[in-house]
C-alpha cells in the first residue's frame, strides 16, 4: 500500500518537473542555429531538446541494426552468436522434452517408444552419456540384447559412463552363463566403484563359485570397509570362506596351511559346525584333545549336531561304552532339552545296554517330534527290552515314512544338501545353508529302514516284514551311530548289538 502511494507521488513529481522544465524552455530567449553549407536550421530551446532526444534514439537504433548485421554474418560463418544461442536453446528444449518422454515410456514398459524418443533426444541434445543410457535400457526391455551390447560398448569410451557399460555387459554375460568373463568384468566394475553394493555381491558370488576363496575374503573385507555389511555378518561369512579355503588347501595336500585355516575359521565363527569339526580334527591329529574338546563343546552349546558328536567320539576312539557315556556328559550337559542332545544320550545308553535310561532320555520325543531317527531309537529300546517282533516292526514301519529330521537346507530355495557347502547347489546362494527340518516332499530321504537288519536281523524274503521296506527307496539312513558310540565296527559292543 505504501509502495503504491510512493510510486504515485513519484510519478506526479516527475510530471510536474518536466512541465516546469518545458515552461522554462518556452520562456527562454534565443535558440539554436545549425548551418550546413547554405542551409540553416533555427530551433527554439524546446525544439532543440526534442531534436537531441530523437538523435540519441536514432543513434541507438543504428547501433542495434549494425550489431544485428554483424551477428548474422558471424552466424553464417558458424561463430557462436545470440542467434545461434537462440536456436541452441530451442534444440535443447526439444531434446530434453524427448528425453523426458523416453524416460516416462521406459518406466511404463514401452521399450520401442523409449528407443524412438532416445534417438530423437540424441538428435537434438548430442549428449550420448545421457541418451545412450536410455537407449541401452530400452533395448534390454525390448529384448534386443545385440543393440544393448553395442550401446554399452559405446559407454565404455566415456569415463563418466564406463562403469555403467561394464556393469551392463557383465549382466549379459551372467545371463548367458559365461561366468569367467562375468567375473573379470565384475572385478573391473569393482575397481571402478568399490562402494557399489550390487557389484560387491556379484563379485563375491562369482569368486565363491570359482573357488577363489582368497579373493572372496578380500571382497568381503571391502564390503565391511565401505559399510555394506554388519561386522557380525562379516565375521560369520569370513569364517565360511576361511573354512572353504581350508578344504581347498587340504585337497591340494597342504595339511599345515589347511589346519591353520580351519582353526582361523573356527575362531571367527565358533558356531559354524563344519569349521568346529575340522578344527577339532586338526587338534586331534596334533595330539591336543583338550583343545578339540573345548572347540566341540562350544560348538554344541551353540548348535547341537551329529557331526559334532561324531568328532567328539573320535577324541577317544577305543573307550568302552560306559566310559564314553561318562565322557560325553561334558557335551550333553549343554542344551540338555534339545532333541539332538536327547537322541545322543539315548544312543549312548543303548550302546551301554541301559535301556531304562535310554527310554528316559528319549522321553516323548517319538510322539511330540517324530522322526526317522527318534522312531528307530525307540525300536532299538523296545528290542533291547525284549519286545516282540511285531512291536519293533511297527515302529520301523513308522520310521520309514516319518520325517527325515534336521538336514542342511537352503534358507532361500529349501534345497536339501547331503553335506554342508558354502554355495547352495539349487540357487547358488552364498552362506544360505541352515541345519533345520526340510519341507516334506515325495523324494524325501527314507533312511530309517536301514536299522531293520541291525535290530531284528535279516528278514526272510518271503516274510511279510520285507513288505515294510520299499525296494525303490534310496537309503542314506540314520544309522544308530555305532561308530559314534561304539568305536570300530569290529568292537565287542557292536557284536552285542547284533546279538540283541
């Protein structure tokens, strides 16, 4: 409001001053005389002022016209001028409009339209670092891999887009199954952008698939360094890689280095069962049973597992069943309510022929959590206590069709593995195997039937008990762990089991 009032006052004041000045000029005597040759121009003061203003305007217009002519001549010669900048802005506007329309088409899933818009944008913008990106993604969406590869190769020539080109070609090589070339490209992409999480993961997976455990550990260290991996996860996966490296070195015949790597893997992740077992074997071979015991007890406390119990038995392989039962208390006192612990104690008592304690240890596990192993152990207890063949065979029949129990199962694809591995055979996932019960399928392993000859003796082919076991089933079975609880197969205890 005040500013509007001020402008009105200023305008009125300016008009008043101009009027006053014009009045002074009219009242002033004399004038201006201009003589050009024989021609004279006489002007009064007011006329002279008007003529001066018109002269200034004419000079300004002349300068503008001359500048326009000069600019046109420079434009024709190819120099940058206001005219060229005008046309450049026009082309740039059209190019960015085409680029925006192409990005919208790409997001909408219209690959061919996006490629057309990218071509139009390149025509106007002449910015290949922008338009080539759009063209490559549009070509991939349209399924034109050849065109996409051509564009990605063009991107390699520019330092700003080199990473994008390498990454794009790497993905194509992965899709084609050329993992060797893909790993080289992943290493190149990693060198260009070591912080890129996806590149780190791809390189780590490829190195693991090619058994480059040393390189994989370096890549894993980079993930930790750049904050792409929590420290606890890094320790676990580094332990997995160290264990895999130890196995590879062992196959090469370097026992000393393999032992060091196994111990390192166990130090990084004490709950990693294969690492604990391998480290324990290393200590046993070096005559350090106390170290082996400590490693296995710590691993059992974290995750009870049959392999840990088997390794614990190997510490003193020739002990009696009673001594073994006593020594195993250092292991079984931990996680005493876990099904694996209960079944281990049951096996130890069966080996010692203490069927009352075996039944007590097994408890209601066959009913609450039935599995092939639990039902087979119950059949062994029944046989040891003198039950008739019909009862034993009924339990074994249940065991044949019972769930397999915990196995090494991939948490991504539920693929079941016979033994632990760093890479899933199904989905190629790294460190995805967990010891748990697998979803039941028609191809589930049926191993409990292997206990039938051990407990009830060889079946007569004509006997009806033979019908309980499907001959087409591939048996990998859960043995009563005679080696685990009895030592060598020819020990007196195994003989006693056969007699029973």
